[in-house]
């Protein structure tokens, strides 16, 4: 309808899209086929994160590069709440990737156009805090293996020798080794990470699995842990809460004042 409206001459002084008959038609379609809210995906975020703290995803210094790639991509996606296309557009060098003692900040390449091209959506940085920066007990050291900053440092070090492209994520094998991983490749990595975790738990993996479900899982985990809709929408680049409320069914608990990424990781131990 929008495309037709751009090229069609005005009717009674109105564009095709804004004409009263078009509005009536679209309203009728909405009444006949109302949107059905998507339920929270049936795979368990708690199970996946729990098994990412152990083999085959650890230790990062010696595990196969494929497992390292899956883990880093999954943790970045689940804690940032960004779309796969946005994650594929992240870069690995300054000023688009900056490490600080308490956080890591990532930015997409300047030429990247998000799904919604607006001032709000353009060039938004991803800021992820360190998860348990000074672990003392064995339990805290195990939890620290989920720290995105730590995983990114290992990933950059282990891909440095064959890296050709400056994109953050690069293919780790095949003819495109060292070149940028596409959105489709990252989607496969995310789904594979979930399957591997379920395999490690010796449990059947729920079907169907979609990479986009990580946004639902991450946002739902943060919201059910008490994080405000405003903070979640800012992290996920939703300009209003309506998108979140319309598409995801949630159970709500209460607590306050948390950072999105840290809250998602901590939610599995509530």
C-alpha cells in the first residue's frame, strides 16, 4: 500500500494510503485477521546459559573456535537485545569497539541502515557491563564465564591471525574464512548454540527454533526481573513499548534498578 501510494496520483486530494476507503479497507482486514501475540519461545534460556558455562563452550582458550563463536554471538545477542542484522554490522576496531574496565561499547559501521531508519534508531551504541567483574568464590568464577567482555577479548585474540574483514564476527572455516559473517550465518550460529546446549543437557530441543526468538527471551527475562519497559525499549531500539507488549507474552515479577545485559544473565538464577 505504501509503495502504491508513492507512485499513484492523489484521489480526491488524498494519497491512496490516507484515503478514507483505504483506511476502511485496512481496518476491515485488521478486524478479520487480528494479530496474534507471539508467546515466549519454549526453549529455556536458563538451560542454555547454564550449559554455556561448561564444556564444550569452555575453556575459551582451548575450545574449538566454532564453540567460541557460537557462545560469543549468543551472549551478545541475548544481552544486547539487538536484531541479527544489527549484530552483523558491528565492527571490531576503534572507535566502533571500545573496552573499558567496567563495560564494552560496540557500534555498527557508519554505512549500516537499521530496519527502521530514523534518528532514534541510527547509530545506537551497544553498551554491555562486565558481569561479576571481581569473582571471589568458585560459583562466581563459573558465572563470570558468561561475561560478554571476557568472551569478546578471547574471540578477537583467537581470530586475529586469519581475520580479513573488520566486521566483529567472521567466518571460522571454509572458503569465506576470515570474511564477515552474514546475518544468515549469525542466525545459524545462534540456533546451533541453543541446540548444542540442549544436547549437552541430554534433552530434546524444542522446535521450531528461530534466531529472532532471542529478542523475545532476553526482553522477557529482563522484564520479568523487574527492569523498566523504558530501559528495555532503549536497549532493543524500540521507540515505544507497544511493539514489545504487542508481540511478547510475559510473566512479571518485581525488582528495580538494573542494567539490561546483567539483568538477563542474572535472571536464570532467580
